[in-house]
C-alpha cells in the first residue's frame, strides 16, 4: 500500500480505504492527499482506530477535488 501512497498527488481531494470485499471502510478529505495519507503510515504511537483501519484495508482510492 505504501507504493500507492508514494504516487498520490500533493493536491486536495478525498481518499477511500477499502477492505478485501472492496467495500469502503473509511473516507477522508485532505488539502494535500500525499501528506495526509502518508501520515497513517508513520512509525509513531498510533491510535487503535488507525491500526484497525490499516489492518482491514487492502486498497486505497483517491479523487482530486478543488
């Protein structure tokens, strides 16, 4: 998944984490997609909700907005 994050644009938009069944499990918005989504993968004290999200997600999609 980190390969996908590396390819995200530094533009505003929304991102969708999906599970193995391709069901959306989380929707977020950001002024800078790359910066925001990469923050989920930082090696620091993560919230249990973030850990659960990363364990369940198998794909990530994004939509660039204005």
